[in-house]
């Protein structure tokens, strides 16, 4: 398998150098959420925090609208974006469901079935 074919999975975004550069400011903002004071400032005025972080208008709209797929399309790393999801009590399985077009519960059930089939 060539390197190029590894990354050519229809419908599957790949977080590579290009998407990293595209989403740099958004991912950098997400990383600030490690700090409780930053989370509080964000929640107090999300739009202003996005502006201060230098997000593009499209990135800002995706963050404010919790458009998870839009954030990925604009260069977010799911691992950094997860910090935003956690602030809302969302799980990684919730995001998996969003990206798979199913509910969180359906996503968890599918993962369990896959795990049982590997045994």
C-alpha cells in the first residue's frame, strides 16, 4: 500500500500538515481550554474569545454553532476539539456518533459489537 492510498479513504478527513496549518489558530484556542480560567473566559463571551484567538469568520461560526463536522473541515484536530466538547459534557463517543451519522448510544453499541467480534 502506498502512502497516498493510505490517506485516500472516501468520506474520512485526514489531519495532515495542510489541515494543521489551516486550523492552527482554532486548535491553539482549544488547547487553552486546559486551563480553568480560560474555559471560564470562553464561556463568559465565546464570540470575543474566538476573536481574540484570531479565528477566521468560518471557524468562529463553526465553534459558536458547535458545528463539529465544520470544525474538522476547517482544520480542527478531533483531539483538540474534544476539549470544547468536554466543556459541554460530551464524550468522544458522542463525537464518533456525530461523524458517523448515528446517536451516541448507537455508536457505543456498534463499537461494542466490533469488540465482541474480535474475540
